[in-house]
C-alpha cells in the first residue's frame, strides 16, 4: 500500500514537472537567481578579505538598489522593440541583450583590484544589479506568458522557477566560496560571469512564449509610449475589484518570514552556534528543504488551488517563525537547529511558490513585464523597510517573545487572503 502511494506520488511529480517547459523554467530560474549574491553576501566576503571595514561593507548593500526599482524601467522592456534583435521576439531579444550586458558587467567586475579604486567597483556592481534586475523582468514575463493559458501549469511553473532560482543562489553562494578557497576572487568572479551563458544559449535556442500583436513595436510618439506602456498597465491593475487589498496582501504576505531575516545570523551566534555549524545546516538542510518545499508547493497548488495554497501557507509561515522560540529556549542544540531551519525553509519554499503563482495569475499578458515587476517590487519594499525595525523590537523584548510576535505577523495575511483571493476564485 505504501509502495503504491509512493509510486503514485512519483508519477504525479513526473506528470507535473517532466516536460520541456519545466526544464526551461529551471534553467531560467537559475539564470535569474545566480547574479544576486554576487552583489550581496559573496561580494561582502570579497571586501572583507581585502580588509574593507564593516561600515563600508554595509554601505555596499546599496548597490542592490536597482532590484527595488525595476518596475520603473519595466515599461521600456514591455514596449520598446530592439533594433535587429527585435525580430527574435520581445522576450527573447531583451533576454539576449541583457545576458550579454550582464556578462560584460561581471567580467569588468572581476578585473577590479583595490588599487583600481572604489568607484570602479561601485559602478560595475551597480551595473550587475541593473542588468540582473532587468533580466528578472524579462524572465518573469516569459514565465507568466508561457503558462498564460493554463493556471495549473502556472503554479507548477512558478514552483520550478523558484527551484532554479535557489540553485542559482547555491552556485553564486556556496559555489563561489568553494572556488575562493582554491583561486583568487578575481578568478572566482570570472568563472561566475560564465554562468550568464546558461541563460544566453537557452534564450537563443528557445521560442518566444506567445505570439502577441506587434502594435507596440510600431513607431510611436513619447506620449503614445507612456499611454500604452505606463498608464494602461497601472490602469489595468487598479481596475480589479479590491485592488488596494490585493496590493496590501502582496506587501504583507511574506512579512512574518522576512521580518526575522536581519536577526537570523545574530540569533544563531547568540545561541552559541559556530559559523561552520550555521553554514552546514543552512546550505545542506535549509537548501534541500526549500527545494522540496517548492516542488511540493507546486503539487499542492495543482491539486487544491491557489486560495488554499495561499491560506495554509500564510498560517504555516507564522507557525514556523514562532517555532524559533523553542530553539531560543533550548540554546545551543544542533538537532533542534536542523529541525527548525528545515521546516521553516520547507514552508518558505511552498509559500514562495504560492505567492509567485498568485501574482502571475494577476498579470495581463499585454503588460506582463510591467505588472509583474511592480507586484514583485512590493515584496522587496516589505523586506527592506518593515524588516528594518526588527532590531528595535528585539531590544525591547527577548528572543522567544520576538519570534512569537514575528510569527503573529501572519494574521493580516491570512485575513487578506480570505477577503480577497477567496472572492476572486
């Protein structure tokens, strides 16, 4: 009986993910994910190795600012046809151009030395962030359009895209650290720049996701461009019933999870865990649980629908965040650290798949790049602004209370899911 159930589950996984579209989504997810850590954690370690101060390293986090404002130039990606390359299609032409620019930016970044000056590194790092954010716009739009005719596939495609994204982070995070123990950081970043060829070659070999009318490609005035590619997409968003509540839902949905993010490493350190213990658990158990959670999330959404997926994942995010209070009570307890991080990352993988699928379902295929870029930017806003107060809350309380209050932040998300998503479906 158990074997039959296992075989059935494996067959369901194969039916859902065993096709060319899903393989394409893994590759594009990888292409979208791997540049991020190269201007974040991995870059911080490089700067530390060349004896930058902590204040300077912290300030360098500002080079990621293009990710938070990618919606600003997404209308250009939606509405401008690139000369010559444009004949390949809107998404493919922008994807190819962006991958080339990303490779050049990473290559130039790999040539930096302290003697070259800090301005050089800032410019090249911002360029990497800008082209990486632009690639996100392109690939998110490609994914939404590819599955626009089938919402069940949209959910599974979102889940598998997230899987690819996590593999990309593993490549530029743990992969880069392993390489750094064998070669110079300049060589590491050169190797990382070669990762752009994964997305570039795939974009050259694949097809345009859907055939749209080429009215946007015709010569147009600036006024017409703004109307077609800026005004209409945002009018489309606010034309939906309860649009304010929808935007608020996206803003707060991952709040209980993201709120503890800035305090996670300080918490592990305060509990007495070594850097090797933290790295081992997060990279092995955490990453594995996230990937499995994303895959299971796609299957759950396919079987039970978007509403149930969002609803239950909202509750589970709060519960797994609050569960850290148990670890806070035990202190240095490695098995509990493994369990806590594993269940938190599993639920995080499910919740990400559910939210990405929901945001994708909201997008009009005529304005995919602009609308999805705007919706996804709301997540960055909550993560970067609201979560910045987590340290103040911690100073007023203690670790167990902090995690319980953070877990309670799931309640607004649960309420908004019931008020908005349930009525939409």
